[in-house]
């Protein structure tokens, strides 16, 4: 006797289980419960828990039955994050504010995740369904990676800016979706509910606006980029919880959201715009990892093979190979084609770089004619051939002692090499690739001056694109240098002598002995590298350690960077290299 979940009916049809399928003589499918059975089941389960009073109204029971689709397990987890997400989504798609939905819950008795205190947000640009999703939601109870730090916007502000009139604001908002809600491939309390609200925006006509986005090469409509974000969300949600993807309840909420996200993304798999079409198929393929959606696999598998397997986007091609293999289809030809593609590009690259090779010019022109891999700016993930599945083992030998900041100059000393004492330094926090202290990456100069409450003492500009572009700005009182690209903050250098003390795992990074901090970092970081000047660069943290003179000694001058700044030689201006 073989007993399983409803998805077993579909899984047993896979080719690898053909023998077992042939030997199954008698089959029975237990249907989901009716609404009356769901109500009875809830009363029974509550009685077992010691509750005999009326906890749910009839409307609430109907809502639970509809969202759980009559299956027992989801019907009995209403107070959990999973049920809140499903209940919240039902409110959004029906254009009923969560406050109205909450009226059918006895909030005195049930501690569900929705709060009666609304986010203070102006979301006039959003459609009614999305505005409903923001109304009545407590942002403090649904934080992202660094809510309340680095002057970053809260989740509601990020979502409210998604359809802003200014295209720059839209680009920043989409960037924040990745940085704050999927930071380093993790889920946070706000991620699932934000995904459900994002899904309501995809069919808005304003998402047809085309722009260049931070995470992918080339131009594409906002609609395609939002679907790409949903694909990234689904890619994380399908993984094993043991991979430290976030708190268990946050990962459970993300998984519970997949059926609703699928219903919004799937219609765009036949979109007229190929960029939207591919993004929708990618998102849908990854969302189909939900067992409740297994019945849709046969309908979407041909599209995955037809569109994604032949895409110029290497991430899409990886999705096709990975998903089709899981679904029991033959992918040997796709793997061979990918290997051949990589080998051909690598060979052409070697020939093009060799000026003595007679095929140099032809290889150069051939490479120039190849379509751009739109995943070129994506972070190397499981799809990338250079991705490392697990962190390498720690270097041999015991971990070095944690570095300490130098004590500072004697009280009363005011010479040119004066070093601030610990109590004189401001204490700043650091979130890799998001921000440091009151600053976050992507800020404008005005936003930085407002956050620091200080005007820069020095600014440097360079001509670029027919106009003056900001290169860096020094803030003497705070003792930092803000470095810019396209007039947006991309790097923060902290003065070793009297800049703020920035800590990583409670270990100081500012004003330390360089060799001590380097030894500790190299024992800790997964991918250490060095600049041409010998500065250690921790690419997994967005952190570089330069040295700054303090009289007869050298102290650490930490640089906090975005990923595209890791090549210090080509990223830092001459004034930073000359800084002593």
C-alpha cells in the first residue's frame, strides 16, 4: 500500500517511477473537504486544543476554506505566518483592505501576524489592490534585512516607489527589492508579503516602462524585471531550509505564497514581449516547485524547453536544465550544448587576447557579434559555473586573536597625527552591500548631507557623458570619504585616525594594526583577494582594508563597497590612492 499527498499522482507518472506506476492496480484519490467539512474540522481541532467558544466567524471559516482549498493542514494553521500570508493575499486580490478582512477575526483571542496599526505610507501611485496590501500592515513586525538602519527605506516605502513617476526612483526601488528583501539569498519577515504585493503590480500598464536595471544587462520593461525578482524569490523558496535561507517561519511564508504568485505570473508566459515572456516562464518554472502546483508542470514544461533552454540568458538556461531534470525529462542535449557554448566562448576569448594568433581579428569580431548574456550582472548563484556550493574549510591552525583598535593619543595631544580614542569615535554598524552607519549605497550627495547633518568640505568632479560627474566628497567632521559612480554612493572610506568605529561581528575595523586585522579577515572570509597595492579585499563582504599613516605607524582605513567596486585599481580615484 502506497499513501501520499495529492502530488503523488503526478510524481508517479514521471519516467523514473514508470515501473512502480505499472504495478499499481487499485488507485483512490481522496478529494478535498467541503466547506461544511472544513468548519466541522476546525471546531474539532479547536476543541482538542481546549477551546469551545466561537473563535472564527462564518466569513473567516469560509476564507480559511478557500485559501486552504479544503486541505486539512493549511486549515489548522490560521494563527501562523503561513495562514496570515494566504489570508493577506486573499484580501489583496479581492481589493479588500486587510483591515476589512481582519474584522472577521477575533483579534483578542488570535495572535495572527496582521497588526491594527497601519504603515505610515503614501502609495497613491499604486493600484487599489497593492494599496490594500500596504494598508493596515505593521512594518515593524515585518522587517527586511536592516530595517531602521543605514537610513534605508522600510518595505512599504520600497513598494510605494515601485511605480513612481521618476524612472530613477523606480530603478532604486527594484534594486532595494533585491538588496533588502532577498539580501544574500535569504528570506526575511517582510519578503513573502512584499512578493504578494509585487504580484499585483505586474499587470499594471505602467510596468511597460523600459529602463536599465541594476541586476541584469540591457534594457527591459519593469514588468519583466519584477518577474525576474519573483523568479529569484521562487529560486530561494524551493531550497532546503538547512541552507540557512532565513528563519523557518519566513521560509514557510514564502512557500505558502507560491500558488498565488503562480496565478499572477503564469498569464505572462504568452506575452508579446519576449523579455516579459522569458521572465514569466522563468518565474513560473521555479514556482512549480510547490507540490500543490505539480499538475501544471506538463503544461509549462514545453515552454521551458522552447524559451528558456535556448535563451541568451545563462540564468534562464540553467533554470531550464535544472527544472526539466527534476521533472524527469532528458536534458543531456541541453547540458552538451551548454558545455560547447562555454568552450567556444573561452577559446575565442583566448584567441582574441593573443595578438600573435592569426585568428585574433576574426575571434575579436566574432565575440563582438555575440548577443550579450543578460545575466551578466547577476550575482553568481547555483546556476553559475564558478559558484561554490559550500564555504571552504577554515585555514589550518587556530583562528588568530581578534584585532583591537589602537588606544588613541594621550589626552590633550592635538598634533597632526592625533588618533581619536575609543570613546571619541562614533559607533557605526555595517551590513554588507547595503550600507554603513547612517548611509546606504545608492544615496545622492544631498541625501548623504541630510543623513550626516553635515556639508562636505571637499568635492571632486570629473567630466563624463557631457556633464560633470561627482567622484567623491569628504566630510571632515564625520571623518569619512564618500565615493560615487553615476552620482550615486558606491563606496565609503573611513578615516583611520578619527573616523567612526565600524564593527564586523563586534570586531573593530577602523584604526587597527593592519596585519592583525588582515590575519583575522583572511581566516574568516570565504573569498579573499588582493588589490594591486596589496590591500586585502573580502569580496564576500564588500570590504577592503587599506592602510593610512599615523605618524610612524600605519592604521587600517576600511572601505565599504558595492560588488562592482571590488576592482580597486579601476574603481578608486587617484586622490584615494594618494591619501595618507
